[in-house]
């Protein structure tokens, strides 16, 4: 009982402190690129029951609906609808606060997984490492989908490990994981590959622990392969059933407007004359099943297959690069975590051989297939599972009273250093870079998008303008979705499409003597448009007046 009370105090102390970090940081950050759309689509879903906006964009609905539910209840109570654009600054803090539900779910299941593989102190250390990471805190303060997605995947991994045991009933082996897989998919479409990968590792771990994968010692290589094939027969059947149950959950939850799809009709009408067109045109006009979850999943698959360019180490790459995520993680993960991992490896490397570590390694091997490289948020699950593995390995060394165990004082100092990094970088957890790469100030020249500038810098820019420009009108060249950037005294100018043939033409499109440019635009595809390239070169040639975290202010006229 005493241990349970210690766990409860630990949970409350660290969890409440991390929640306070998120709430106070959220009040200091402008809207990120995704949040205005999420507010609009989520409120549309609650008001009309239609998921069309989310499905067309490839967004799964569960996080967005949970974050906008308090806003919808608020507008029902007051009897007047909110305008997602004009009232964004009013409703966004409420939606961000609602994301704390997912943050706590993630923390609790990180603790449960740590306890499963590392005992009491494994759970406590895992909880502390996850709760103190500045990258995770930065996203927990937002109304986005990455923290809910990671939380749902942890729930799936934890319960699948405990349910998929030898001799378990069909309901435990298949039904529970199937429903949880469906919920993970409803949080984010990335669970489509991540879920089966995690379940494969855990199923093989449980089968190996039960001795089912061990072939007779005298068997040939071919015989061992045959034995492995037969030993995994039940899992192969179960994973298909789990996938089917998950899809039933997803399609049933997302529902449909039972309408035709205009883009499907347009595609059918453009088919060349022939039997296919004669068959598809009437089908496209009568098939009233849209929108549905398949549309969102397909859009996400197409998005990843297309991919796009990325900014890495000061250079724009027109295509995704395989080394992106390993390099990005080396910049974004706090240095004390690397020291903890190294200490665990030196003390007893075999203790790191845990299912959570196996899933993390498989996800790392999968990263070259991720062609949307705009943030380490896409590999949060891998980061969290690594933290849990390190915590469990260290705690197991303590439990075994191993002379080579990592010293407790060292672990305490390193966890405190991770917490200190989060306090130091507050409220800009998104912009955190470790000191080995120069810290947050160097981040703008290393990575882009949600790794540093996701369009959230409007409050800091307004504060600078009030303090140093007398709150006079200030032109802003901006890549983001925060409507506050377009409100006086800030004035939007879109130099990416302004008719500028040469650098000398650019000042004519900037009415004020100072211009603020968010660093995301300077790091974005240099030749996005011919005018963008001209304007970017002109900005880089101008005298720099000042900088905020996410904007560079230059003088337009000498």
C-alpha cells in the first residue's frame, strides 16, 4: 500500500507539473498550421454530424472531436455559435486544455508499460522521462493529433501484451486488440502500419517466451523455417481478424453522409470512351457511400507515397531523405536521455532486450519509408517506447542489486536535467534543440515546420512590435494559418505571389518600413514560385533589425 501511495504522489506531482507547463505555454503560443482547420472541421462535425472536411483532408476524427467537444458544449450553453476564424483566440485555449486528457492517458500508460517490464521503479522512471521531455510537452500544449495518436498506440501495446498470451480466449486475443486497434486508427491513420508492427513484435516475444518458436536442435535451416511458419499460424489468423474488427470500428465510428462524391463523378466523366466509362459513370452518380473512413485512409496513403521536399541541415531537399529521422532525433532528443541510454548499454545491454525496445527498433527501421518529413512528431511513439525501455532496463538493474547497475544519483541528476531543459525552453517546446546542435537558437537553420516554426509565433511578434515599433503597422510575410497575423497592426503581404521580376520590385509590395518574415518561409522550398525565390533572396540581403523566436524583422527602405 505504501508503494501505491508513492506512485500516486509521483503521478500527481510530475503529472500536474507537466500539465501546468502545457497550460501556461498554450497561452503564450499562436495557432499552429493545423489547429484552425481542426477547430473548423471539429465544430462542423458536432453541429451537422458530417465528417466530410476531416475525411477529405485525410484526418481521423477522434482527437479533433474530443478537443472541440468542450467548445461545442460551450456554444450550445451560450446559444450562439462560435466563428472558428474570428473567435479562434477564444476557443483555441479550451481545445488545447482538452488535449490534456490524451496527455494524461499517455503518461498513465507509459507508467503501466514501464511497470510491466521494469517493476515499480521502471514505471516511475518511464513516467518521469515522458512527462519531462520538451518535445512531447510542446505538442501536449496544442490541439493537434500527435499526442492522442501516441496515447492510443500505448494503450494498444499494453493491452495486446497482456491479452495475447498462450491459452487466452478468442475475446482476449482478438476482440480487445481489434477494438483498440480501431481506436488507434481513429486517432491517426499512421496506426495502419504501426499497429501491426507492434503486435508482430509482441506476439513473437510471447511465443518465444513460451518456447513455441524453438525448433528441435538437430533441425535443418529449412525445418526451422517450417517450424516457425507453423508456430505463427494462429497469430497470422488472429491479426487478420484484429484488422477486420479494427476496420469495422473505424468505418462504423466515422459513418457517412450517404452522398455521392463529386471528385468520383469527375473522374468517371473523364474516362476514355469505352466499356469502363459506360459502367463507371452511372455508378459514380448512384454510389452514395461518401464520405467514409476509407477516403481518409486512402488520402493519407497517397500523401505519404507522394511525399514532399524537406529542409535538413540548412539545405532544401526536393525529395525525402532516408537519414532525416535519425538526424532529427539526434537534434531534438535531450542529451541526458542519450546519457541514460548509454549508461544502460554499458551497465547491462541484455536488459534492453524488451518488447518495447523491439517495437522501437522496428519503427526506426521503418522510418526511411516515411516520406512526409516535417517533424519528429511522426516518430513520437518510437521515442516514448525507447524511454520506457531505458527506464525498465535501469530499474531491473536496481531490482537485481547488480553491482554494475546505473547509480541512482546519476539517474536522478539526468532526469532532473531533462526537466530543467523543459523549464529552460518554456513555452517553446516545439523549438527545442539540444546543446550538441547549438540549442533552440540554432534550430531555425537545421530543421523546419513542426520541428521549429509551425506558424505559432504571432504573440511574440505582436509583443515585439508593441515594445520596439510603437505598435505601428508592421508588414508580415507569413507561412501559417493563424488569423491573428492578419489583424492590425500586423498586415499580411504575400510576396510568394507578388509580381516581382527582380529584387528591386519587392519593396513596392511592402507598405511599411519594416517587414517580419517567419523563418519557415526562408527555409521553405526556395523556388516554390519564381516570385518567392526573388523575395527570399531580397529578404536575405536586407539589414536585419531584430529577431523573435520565429520571425526575422528586416528594414525595407534605407
